[in-house]
C-alpha cells in the first residue's frame, strides 16, 4: 500500500530535482502547460490510489473483525485469550520474568559474539599446522548447530550438576546460559566465517603485498569488511537468541513465559501467554528497527565516495 | 510507469481474500447443543451406555502422556492398573460402558482445557478442582482428596524441617500448574524464589542434583518418588489443607458438557458404595504416617 502511495510522489520529486539542476540560478524557468498538466494528473492518480488503498484496508479490517466476532466460539475465545482481569494480573509477573530474559540476552549475546568470532577465525586459518584447530572448529559447529537447543539445555542444566564436580555451579540460569552460548556461538561462527570468506582474495593479496603480516591482514583488512557485511544476519541471530533465552526455564528458573505458565496452570486461562507474547514482540521491534538503522547507515557509508 | 492500474486489482484481491476468509471462518462448527441437552431431565440423558458421547457407544477418556505412577501403571492407561485408570474404568462401568467401550486418548494438560470442540468425553489427570478453574471447564465431583507433601534428600538440612517456618529458608521447587506450587507461594512464602519446573521429572533431577533443597508434590506422588524413583529422598511432611476445605481431584469435562451431571452422579455413587475407597486402598499408599507441617 505504502509503495503504491509513494511511487508517484517520488517520481514527482525526481521531476522537480531535474528542473533545479537544469537551471541552477532558478531564473527564467517557467514550466510548460504540458508539464503542469502532467503533474496535476499524477497528483490526481496518487490521491485516487491513496483513497482506494484506504477504502480497501477499511473493508478488509471490517470483514476480518466481523468474521472473528461472529465466530461461534468467539465469546469463549475472548474470555480465554483476552481477559482483561488476567492480563492485569499477568503483566507485572511477566515483566519480572522478562528481566531474566534480558540479562541472559546481554551476557550470552556478548559471549556468543566473542566465541563465535574465535571459532570462525580458527576455521579460516591457513597453513597445515592449524589443521587440528580447523577440524576441531568444524566439528564444534557441526555438532552444536545440529544438536537441538532443548536437548543441549537438558544435558547441560540437568546433566552437568549430576556429575557433582567441585566448584562447578548448579545454578540453572548460569548453566542454561552456557548451553545457549554453546549453541548460538556455533550459528554465529558460521555467520562470521561466511563474512570472512566473502572478502575477495585480492584484498588479502593486496594487504600482504603492502607488507602486512598474515595476522595484520586479517585484523586490519579482512575482519572489518567481514563483520560489517554480516551485521544484519548477526542481529537476526540476536533476536532469535532473545526468544530462546526463555528455554532456561527447563531448569526451574522463572522467565517471562514460565511466569505466564504459572498463572495459566492455576486459572486455565490463556491470556497470560498472549501478554508474554506481546511483551516479546515489543522487545523485538526496537531491535529490528536498530538492525534496519545499522544497515542503512552502512549503505550510506559505502556510497560516500559517490555512486554511479 | 503507471502504478495506478495495479491498485484496484490489489483492492479486489484483498476483498476476495477477506470474503474467502468469511466463507471459511463462518462455516458453522459442529458445536454441541450442550445447553439444550444439559437442561433436559438428567435421568433421561444418563441412560446407561447411551450418553451423548463423542463417539456413539464409546466413552473417550483423555490423560496426559506419559501417564505417571501411581496414578497409572507402565504408562498404559488402558491396562486398568493404577489409581486413576481404575477410577476411570469404574466411572465408565457406572455410566454403562464396559472395558471394551472405553477409548483412551493422550491429551496434554494444556490442551485439555482449551476452548473449542473437545476430542474426549472427560479427562482424568490429577486436576485439582478450584472455583477459578471452573470458569474454564466443568468438573465432576471430586474422586480423591489430595494432600500436598514435601520431599527432600535424606540427611540434608531440608529433611530436618519440622514446620512451615523451617521451609521458608529453603530453595523449594514444584511443577508448574500444580496446587503444589500454590502451596509454596501462598502458604510457605519462601525467602528465595521457588524453582518452577515444566514436569515433575525435571523437579526430581533438580532434587537429586541439589539444585533445589526440597520439592512439593501431592502425597501419593511423593510416596511413589521416594519409594521407587529417588530412593535417597524422604517425605519431610505433608501440609494441612489450606483454608480447611479439602483439595480434590476432579474429572475434567468441556465447559457446559451434557455429560457433567451424569459423570458427577457416577463419581458420587462410587464414593457412596465404597468403590473409590477400595480402589484408593489398592493403588495408593496409606498416607497417614507423614507428619503434618504447621
């Protein structure tokens, strides 16, 4: 809808842009009758498109509303999923649980980035002496990317304490965070590796020919380009991690979803789940906008030298 | 470029989609005429073996999978062994359905009370009756008076607890959606946030791993866990019923189900003629000897 609305407007803007470029002094230019007519026509089309889009949206919304509200099960569905009473009760508890999700996200997110980068570098190291390191890194990513997260969590959260090792924590949150880091660093390592491999070999060759050592070439030439390219997929994984932090509740920790679970179990009313779901969405949206902003900024920087 | 001609086509498409949704969404669902049937004379609708069940001539009973002991045996609800399996078959018999007419169905706890058309006639899954839950489902009358108990590893500090005040300092755990958890939050009010597990299995592991000091479950489950599953754990004690009223397990039926009154009548009859007491004696350990925590 926005596209339809925007297109004619943008075209109009381009037109005026051309005109100012045509006459930088701004004197003496009088748009021709034909041009004025064309612009009038375009404005009319744009108005018409907006009106039709608005009407169609309104009709669709009204129809959807009627379909849902007139469904035979609507009163009970409304009571079960959209009860204001339970929403009010659940909201503070869900927020309390969300604090755990947020802390896990920050700590695990940082750990995942560091570990993922190290694994990616290990995997892309050249030279026969690094062969065992490459194999280990490849085995790590293969294993932890394939292992379902929930099973990884079960093993780490419930299995590790069973060993009764001295000095190893039994805290389900710390253990759960470890499991999350293990799985997500495998994903992120692959993202970084793809980034590193996407840097053209000529870049490395050029760096080496300028006298940089292999390590310097990696640090100053390859990695900056690789990381910048991979920011959107990285943030994608971060959003995904944010939602998966809730799985640590397997060890008994009360996160946002488990907090909702508790109220649902007692009342047999699903509204708390809806509340928890919306809270997660509300948390994800700023992150998605942030991703968009970062990407847009990168694009702007890349074309700074001027684009053709 | 002329984008305008595309717009009406999109509008048409949107309206078509909406209309299709209307057509599909409004197709009448096979809603039960629950209100009509249940308002009719109870005696007539409770005719033996001729209830308005999901499948005519069959009684569909639901429980979660896996089905835990001592409520079921060997995870096979259909074998008639274990307390709830025996109760289910006794209720079925009372309603006029013999063993071959009973169909078991595995329904997760969360799904058993979802609104919408139910796939079972009643659900038996250690569900405690409460006024709050009655807003979402129908319950039969209670078939078992349940008490909550605390289990802890032998020899630990938790095992020495003699009162609710002693429990307050401990890290407690319970399964989500259970009254056991309500006892922790409402009665014990521990200093540290209680661990809440998705399943009792995870609570048991956490107890073994010393991630929690003590776990609260219903008393028969506590007996089973300490006797068969975590043998180095013991029952610390049981709670008195909160607010004096006894907590009861009930059979879960769809809200407004036509069968509720019949099933309730069957459970009441089984209680009166001593069948429930006999089944309880056969399958559940004698619960008297657990000390009461005050």
